[in-house]
């Protein structure tokens, strides 16, 4: 909340170019949150870290040459490592479900994971809900049908349509992301 109040104050006093900030924020927020998650393994902490980094970017001004992406990426990594050190974490390297990975692998995976979530958000609400219940939550077609008071055939059709909406070449990780 403190970050939002600081940002509001800076916008009102004309200290920032709100259009440039909004563009950067929209483009980078989700991938950076996914990136921070590889370090801290907590979605709320990851979001706080990314928000704090954007506020610092605003307070200090945009870097010379407009290299916002590199600057904010390094800032998020450093904040995540600081968080782990403050919480006496033994592990300060990023990881995924298979174990420790390099920083470059974490950033690449985060970008792909972000694209998957963006694609999911473009699905109609009910289709997205059914797909997530099936893939993420591991519910059977029958369980989903019973919980949502719809037919099993409808569940199967919605899952099939959700899968068809993903470009298999573009979203190679979709199969492992939810399975």
C-alpha cells in the first residue's frame, strides 16, 4: 500500500512520465513476478519485491539509455536474494520443480510461464476455470461436472477448446506447466 501512495504522489507532482511507466509495468510485471517466484517461492512476496523495484525505479529515475528491462531485472534478482538472506535462507539460487537452475534459465522460464498465464486469461472465464480445475487441481471430468453442475460432455468440450486455443509450438511448456 505504501508503494501505491508513493506512486500516486509522484504522478500528481509530475515527477514521472506515467505513459512510459505504465507501458513498462504492463509488459514486465508478470514475467518479473514469475522470475522472483523462482527465488522466493511465495507469490505475495514476489509481487511485493517487483512492486518495490518499480517504485525504486520511479524514485531514482529511468536509467540512462532507457535500459529499463535490464535494470529492473537486476533489481528484482537482487531484491529476491536480499529477501532470502534476511530470512536466513540456505538457498539463494533460483529453482524450479526439478531443482536448482541458473539465473538465465529462471528468467527464460519466467517469460514463458508469463505467456502461458496471459493465454489462459484470454480464455472465456468458464473455460479457463474448467481447464485449471482439470490441469492444475487434478480434478476428474466427473468431479468438475458435479462441482459446476454441468455435464461431463461439457467439461470435455471446454477442455478440448482450451487446449485448441494454445499454439502448441508457441506454448511448448503448457503440457508440463499443468501436468
